[in-house]
C-alpha cells in the first residue's frame, strides 16, 4: 500500500475532461517515489487530532486546497519530527515541499492518491 501525491493547478473533481464545461486541471507535479513510506509514516505517526493529515484516506483520494495545505504544513513539520526511519523522513520532506508549493500557488490543490 502506498500514497502518492499530485499537485494540480485547479480543483480535481474526478470528471473526465469532456464531461464538464471546463478542462480537467493539469498536474503540476506527481510524486510517486515515496508512496509506501508516506503511507507508513501517516499510519504510524499522524495523530487523529491532526486536523488535515489525520484524515488522509490510505485507500481513497483526499484533496487539500491551498489554504488547507498551508495549515497542514505545520502538521507535516511535527510529523517529520516523529519519523523514525530515513525512508519516512524523506517521504515527509517530499510531502512538506508539495504542501508548501500548493500553499504558494493560488487555486492549486494537492491530492493524496491512496491505493
């Protein structure tokens, strides 16, 4: 099981490009290198009280907008301090980078792609 990350330039809504009036949002960045380690770190170290990271669905997709990503950055910083392995730390550093990029890009969304 793993969790991959996709940074979109707009809200991902699950529609195919031709189903709606507007085109599907473009993927600005896709992170597939740390899927299992990120899932492990979130499962072991994300606390239920973590408002955003604690609600990531490891089996489905979870979306954060730019404001939620900015707030989740603080949670990811705390999560990084709790990681015990180099793999988990690398995965959470990647997560923090994408959260920061999302927070700095107006209209963007970060999607957690669960298995």
